[in-house]
């Protein structure tokens, strides 16, 4: 097996991440991925984009810029949800992959051995709960439901700030 096969899922997540932030297009995402060490040809990238679109994570449209047409991709609601769920899984995987790394000092060794449940909860709030609430606000039509979701998002943002404050005090 070629090592490049190991990175295909990471590349898909990277593409989805950028498509969730802003519209993307082939050449632009090839350049972005190259900045991170991934060398993809159009013959590799476009089937990947078409696959993500076929599965419902992206949608595309034609855009004309300077008399040239190009296909632009945006993440769908399904793509946003999939990325939020993937962030949790990626965090879990990276934590596990890096737990055997030699620590730089005793404090980081203790943190690597014993994960802080408060930190884990803050991550869950940031990558799953808050994005879901924000997406919900844009989906519902009932003003009362929107107000409830907006208030819930504000409460979660306050909790995240409290967790961040707790982390700073604990480390400082």
C-alpha cells in the first residue's frame, strides 16, 4: 500500500473544511492543499470533488469570471454536519495517536495520560453543539423557534468562554 492512500480521508476532510468556510474551485483548492504538503493533480481532485458532491456533502454551480467558466463548490447542510461530526472523531484519533509522544515536561505528560473531562466537554460544545444550533437557526421558519435556538447558541457560547477561562486559570 502506498502511504498516500492513508491521507485520502484527510484530504477529503480538508476539502470539506474549506468548502464549509467559503466557496471553493479546483485550482484554488489544489493550491491550498499544496500549502499543506498534498500534491494533487486535477485528475485526482475533480473525481474527489464529484464524489463528495454525489454523496451530498457539496453542491456545485458554474461561475463566469473574466469570460472563463469554472465550477464552484459549496458545502451543503449535510456537509456541515458531517464535518462537525468528523472534527470530534479526528480529535479523538489525534489524541490517541499522540498520547505516546514523549512529553516536553511533567505537566504535559500528566495531561497526555489523564485527559481533562472539562476540556473534552468544551471541545464537544465547540465542534458539535454550537454549529448544530447555528445551522438550526437558519433552517427553522418559526420566529419563536429561531429565538430559542439563538438563545441556546448564546448560552453555549457563554459555556465555551467559561471553559476557556477555566483552562487558562488551571494552566496559569
